[in-house]
């Protein structure tokens, strides 16, 4: 991490850039409407003024003062308070013409110099460039921003617009003048929309990976990048085993599932996957584990009724057994990944159930779904969680095609078959990573006491 880097205030971005923007640099932040350009830039100013005592100025040619202060405050940035204490200024300008541009340029330079600003944001750059010829624009960028950055010593962020359907910012020349270029854009479909931050260039800063998904939320004080741990594996794999909630299934697994493992329960709708999850979590809660059940299929009331019908007294375990239910279409998959991560960090469970991944899979392209499951698997490994995830694809072959099976340590298949004019439920263990297991097919029933295995139970 560079000691003289200028932190952006967005923690993950600072990590990627070795501490922040290069000092006294000109950074272009571009993107189409609603991608968070103003938020990212304002976080840069807020962090400098609130955390480092570095004065900042926001020059706006697009946003009104009252709207700006209100919007930023909803994300945890009280810039109005910083303006009152003398560490921040917001200056807005009326509609620009050529004469107004010259006056605005003089005011920008005078304000930065007299105020002693070390951080500057100009929003948007197109307010200047749209009234100049290409040659005048190039000269303007070189001279004005050169003076602003080099003479005044202010690290400067300028906001650019990328029109829909275009790949370049404004006139295109801004990218060549800037020391750094960051592009924010949208991708995906309505249910799997992604926001992508791309570091196109940053002079003097080696960036190993340039593209990251991000979310906009008050939890991050603006923008939070989704970054995975560099190491997927834990240093030492636990040998302790946890119960599945069924003695017979524990026996088939040679004692239960390893702590920190991920178990996939695959089976068609109605086979009993949710019941097995609930029995597993209640049994572990009774043994002192803190458990969390996240449902993307069944409403909270129905889950509580199911527990009551099976005689599973979850209320007395309320401090160790938490159940939550969500509508899968309400958020994007990456928002749900962040939601799960927040639950894990806040509640600190040791056992987690996600029921069912199929509800999320229905909304996603195959590649996006695999990425979501991979993120979830790495989160569980990073936190040492014993996880149970369910899938309603119905067959092992379907789970294999989706990529889920490759990420699970254990796979339990629950299925139906017809025998003598009746429907028989069966359970078979298809995989246990690094451990022996029984391979026999075991019949089971869903009774008033939950799932009961017949053979060897």
C-alpha cells in the first residue's frame, strides 16, 4: 500500500489501488445514469473531510444543493454538516454558455486555491465540453485541469457521461488526458441485474484484476465492491462431525457431516428437503450450535407451522435458531449474497441452511447462477460455516449440469419411485468429499414426527 496514496473512502477500491488514487492525479469516473458516479465521487470527498481533515469541494453543473445533501445523507454522508464546520464546500452553477464557462473556470481555480482544497469533484465534465470544439476541449482539459491538479495540488475527480449504446465517454478524449479512468455500468437482466466497476487505467498503479460487481447501499456508506477471499481453502479442515438430525443418516455418513462442510440436498418439489433442513437445524440448536435457516420458497408462517406440526419446539431455541423468509424476485442474486453475508456477520451462526437455490436459479442465466453459488460456497468456507443448501432440480444429472454438485462436499439425493401402486421415497448419499459413506438406497417417510428412515435408522 502506497503511503502517499489518496484513499477513496471505498475500502475495497482502496485495496485494489494500493491505498487509493495517486496523489495530485486527475481521475475520470464515467458511466450512464444511475450507476453511482456521484455517490463514488462524494464518498471520496466525505472520507477526506471527515476522516483525514482534507478539505474538499464539489462543483456541480447538474444537481441542486438541497437534493445533493439529502441524497448523500441517505447513504450516511452528512456533507451539509461538513460544510458548516468548514471542511467542505458545494458550489452549483446555472446553465452554461461560453462566457459562463470562463467565469466558472475562474471561480473553480479561485475557490480551490483560497479554500485550500486537497480534493475536488467536477460534475459533469460534459457541461464544459459540449460548448467547445474538439480542439478547444482538448486544450481546456490539458490547461485547466493541469493547473488544478499540478499547481493547486488537488487530487481531482471529474464525472463523465457514457450515453446509452456508446463505449466512449463524451467526446472520447477525456480518457487520454486523465491519469485514471473508472467506468461504472449495468449488465444483465431485470432479475439478475449487475452493476460493474471497471478500472480502465490508473497511472503508476498495477491492477491485477480490473472488473468487479458492486452494490449501492448505506451499509457501505455508498458503494461496496463484492470481493472474494484470495484463498478458498481453510488452513486446517476440522475433523469434528455435526448431526444431520437423523440418526440413520448420520450412520450412513459415518458419523454426520464435517464441521465447515457444504451439503447439497437434491430432490424434486415436495420430497421433504425443507423438512430435513429444519430437523437438522433444530437438532444442532439443541446441541448448542447457533443456526440460521434462510428460505427462498416458503413463507415464514408456513415454516413455523411445519415446525409445530412435527413437534419441533423452535420457540424455546429462539436465541440459537433463527428462521427468515424472502421472495427471490425482490432482489438481485448479488444483493441476496450480500444479505446472506450480512446475516452471517451479524448473527454469527455456525450452521446455515439455504432453501432452495432453485428459486434463485429460475431467474438467472447459467453462468450467473454458478457464480452466485460459488460466492456462497466461498463465504461458507471463509466463515467456517456448516452449510446445507437444497435444490429442486430433481436429479443428480440436472444438479451436475448446473454446477452445484461440483461445489458441494456432500450430496444427498432424495427421490420418488413407484412400487406396488404406491409412491416410495428413497434417500441415497452420492458424495462425501474425503470420507467414506454408505451407498445403499434407504427408504424413508415423512411422518407426523418429520422424516423417518426405515432401514438402519
